[in-house]
C-alpha cells in the first residue's frame, strides 16, 4: 500500500493547512485496497480515566469518564487519544470499515479490490475515508468529465462526531475533483452505549438505489439553463444565508468568470455581489460563464470544499440540490 494524498483529501498548497481542532496537520494519508487501508488503521481500547496516587494505594479513577487509547501495533504506539463519557459507544475505525466492507460484499462488490483513500489526525482519533466504487458506477454526464460514485465515511473515537456514511459523485477533472451535490446520506450511527453496532447493510443498499436516480437529475441540470441576471440575487440572498457572504461572493465570481476569488478588502461593506474580488485559480472544468444548472452546481461544489472540516464539507454537499432549485427560482 502506498502512502498518498487522495484528490479529495489533498490539503491546499500551503504549509498552514491544519484541520479544525488540531495544532498540527494530519500525519497519515493512506491509499490502497479496502482491506489494506483497514489493516493500517489504528485499533483502540477503553480503560479507566485515572491517575496514580501520591503514595501507595489504588489509582484514583473518574466515575464519569473513560480513557480511549490506541493499541500497540505496527505504525502505532500505545497512547491516550481522548476522554469520553461512560455512556459513549466506542466504534473503532476498523470495526466501522469492517461493517462497510461486509455490506458492500453482500451487495455484490469485491470489497477487497476497491480503491480506498483515508486520512487520520495526529493520534488517529478522527478518520475521513473514501471508497471508489469502480467503473460500473462511472457516468459521463456529457460534458467530457466523467463522474465516479464514492462511499464516504467519517468516524471518530473522541466524541467529536458520529459515524457517518454517504454516497457522492466525484467529478474527474485533471488531478482535481469536484463533488456534485447528488449526495445521499446512508445514515448516522450515534455513539451511544449499545451491545452491538447497528447494521449498515440496509442504509448502504438504499443509498445505492437512490444513486441510480442521480443520472436523471444530472441530465436535467445539463439541460436547464439559468439566467445571468438571477446569479446576483441568488448570491445575495439564499446562498449568503446558507454559506455566508464570502462564499456567496466566490460562487458569483466563479459563475461569471470561471475563476475563484477572494475579497480585495474583507472589511468592505456591501452585499456579496457588491464586493470587489481578486481572482486567483481557474476552477477545473468550469466554463468562463455559467449557463446551466450543471455549471452552477459545479461552482457550488468547488466553494463547498473545506479541507479543515470534512464533516462540514459533507453537510454542504447535501445542500447543493436545494440551492440549485432556489437559483432556478431567483
């Protein structure tokens, strides 16, 4: 297995990139077959949250909290990673990935052969995972940039987020990618005390069924044109309310020019459409001017990207179809 950075998980070209809540960037990006990545993930154990006595005697344990630690394994030292409540249900990364692999295998995928990307924070407590579902789930929407269906998983053992699984279409554009907002949530497993981990088979099967309907939606987006004069009201209204003024202004600039941008003066007053913008990178696969709902969806998916917080990124992807519908009515 190669240590690599996946297109989705690649940090920006800056040494300052750090995920939310971390003082240092992630130390591990993994890429390989699903079984290879699973074997390289850390394993965890639960124990008392305690401190030694000042002299001889029993350790002093906290009655409300437990300590989560990594187990000693190849590439991983045994060390504490988080403190959780007594009612917290520990769902380790290997356990989650094992259940996902079982569910995919039951549906008919050769789970061991699926190309998988993962990133972990410094101590392995938080995981963001992508599983490419292969050529049978590749679609060419007609613009020359095919899309591949991905299963994405977020998990943590530090109570920062619940186990999350969704499907999304990943657009293949050069070495970069744009994620189309046809994401389907396959469930959220809360880390509550339970004797067994909930079965993900039904949720994953339902997500794949819903993904089949995405192709019709893609065709509609490609066919439906947008009015140029509707872009500014949409950015100043629905999009600003959902994602903030900065990202609304970025979307508007991309839709008008094909280039991303930042505020020339972030303290300047005015609506997103009134802000002066400084252009930077060309958005891969984006036209110079957005003419269709498909073009608008691509601009939104670019703006939605947040390498600091994969959970927030996925939440935004799920909002894109609703936002495109609001643009059509603007």
